[in-house]
């Protein structure tokens, strides 16, 4: 038995306070200094293994040197998504209040499987999901649950659609029981997680058809109709179509109303992947895009993207809760509820793939209560304005060109030096690599109309128009030595 005076598991209240003060002091200093940091500090895998590798610790150590090591050797060599000029991918900066929320959630360590296991946490998840529905204008009679992210939300939606539209019990008997291919449709700009989900669900990645897009990277309705007609004529079963409410590569927003009409006419489940763009519904300038989202059978959202939540919180919404229950409902003696009825017998595992679930709703509840929907909408509107400002700077220049429209907060452009007659794709790849290594700004890449693009996404409440000017200065500086 360990000596209680030195037991690293049974800490005293004062020891916990001391650790907490030190950790919060570091968080406060980090948030205050993130703008002055490099977005990323270059290092090789070998260098980091040399710094971090060691044998399994057999005896514990004090917290203070561990915090120092975290700050100097772990945090220092991670990409700082909270930096105002981190424009790569679709990554939230997080917020201080959700960092504290994660501490609180970890302390109580609730497993939010069902009402019986976590009564208040379950009710809080219902409350926060209802708030998300209200943001979008999704029907009050719908339901949803928080998941790990947009990929899992897309997986859950596709599973519900497969179960709802199959003429056999595919949950019990497998996809082969249908006797023919079930086909889904998503634009070529759609997220790869949908294809991956089709593979995992036994539908087959090849049976999730890639629909062509138009000049604005929106789904081509004529090509969608052509593909559905061809599959029906071949004896297949079209059952699912996904629209994008903000694609990852370009931010394109598919026409939800047209897709709803098409889905209804063709007996298709309509899913809207709004993992990136869904919370643009809080921005008055983009609210019109969501006028008919209430007709979608399911929606994928990522609060840990444009709602600035810490990583690990996605959401799936189902217009018809019974369809989700048919896909995921399951019973076992060790999960059977005894002595509970109606709402108190609710179990999240009957509506999604997870059994063990962390207390995701606490961070979301804290953020919405602390900041308020109005302030979040203002921040999202400013992100859109920054992306549009970058577009205006590019169009006013003689050494850059836009490669896609700016619909939300994603921008795709490239450097085009005056008089340059070489390979612009190769040139911009070199420029991108240099920008990323220098650390003042961070861009990712995309391919638009076959052209290599410098791609960015404004997703940070710290970002200003001046940051957009600095970004172009950084790209020009990288081009000077590329």
C-alpha cells in the first residue's frame, strides 16, 4: 500500500489547488501570447522521439516538472490552431471557457450513456442539442445527439438512411438481404468521411456516387438526375443524397431547397453535411442559405469547428427519431433499465454508435451561456468579412488570383508572378511549403478546377483584416525565396 503522504492518486485538496493554479496560469499566459507565437515550430519525427521517448515510468513524479515539460516540449511543438493566422483546414481555436469546462467534465468523469447513468448530463445534452436546432431552424420534433465529430455524424446519418430506405432488415440480416446495390449521391466536393462510412456500413464506397459540380463547386442537379436515372435503369436502389452546407475545400454551399425537392420526388433520404458551414446560420448575411434545411432528414454539425468549441464535439440531427432508433436500437441484460419509464428510460446508444460517451454537452452549454448566440454570430460574421477582404486584396493585386468564389470563410487563391511562364502548380506548392515552415501564417492546399490552390479558412475570433494583409505579405516573402 502506498504511503498516503506521497500517493499520486489520492491528492489532498491543497495539492489539487496547487496543480490547478499552475495549469490555469499557463493557460492564461498561453491565450494572451498565442498571437506572438509561431503558428508551428519545425521539427522532425526523430527529433521529437528523442525528446519524448523514454521507458515506462515505474515511480511517479511531481506535477510542476511535468507541466514544464508539457509547455517546453509538447505544446511548443504542436501546431497552434488558436493563432489568428492559422488558416489551414477547418480547425477551431477553442475558447478559455471551454478549456475550463473540459477540466470540470474530466473531474466528474460522467459516462453519458443514458439518463440512468447521467440524469443532469443527459438533460443538458437535450437542452444544448435543442439550441443547435434552434440556430438552424430545424424542426422542434426532431432529435439529435452529440458525437465525436462530423465524420461520426455522417456515419450515423448514413446508417439511419440505410435502415430507413432498405426493403429488408439490414441491421439484422446485412446489406446482402436487399438483393441489389443501394446507391447514394454526394458531390465531388463532398467530404471523404461519407465514402468511408459507405465502406464501413457494407454499402461499398463505389456505390456512393460522385456528382459533378458547377463553376461555383455546387452540386450539379442535372448530373445528379442523370446518375439516379442510370442506377434505377440498372436495377439498383437509389436511397440517399447528401448536400454540402460549406465544403471543406472551397466552402461551397449546395442548393438545399432544390435537393429537398429532388429527394422527395425520388424517395431519397436527404442528408446535409453542415459540419463546417452550419453555424453560418448565426450570421445574418448567410441566414437565407438555411431557409429549407428543416426538410433534410438528417444534418451533421461540428460545434468544434465554427462554434469555436474545443475538439471532440460533433452533432447529428434526425428529423424522424424513430428512423435512428431502427438503425441503432439495441438491448442487453446489462443495459436493461429497471424501474424507469418514458424519459427516464432514454438511452443515447439507441440513437448512435457509441455506448461510452464523454460529457460533451458541458463545454457547449458553458460556451453558449457565457458568450451568447449573438456574440458568436458576430464573430462568425467577422470571419466571413475577413475572407471577403482577402478576396478583395487578391483581386486588386497583380500577382495573385482567386480560384474559387468566397461563399463562407474559405478562400482559394494562388500566387501568379508577373511574367511567369513556368508550372504554376509546382511554383505554388513550393510557396506553400515555405509559408508553412516560416510559421508567421499557415495555409493548406486544395485543387480547384484542376489547379493547385493556396487554401485558407478563417475560423478564429482573434483574426482581423490586418492578419489577411500579413498573410499576403508572408506569401510574397515566401515566393521571393521559393
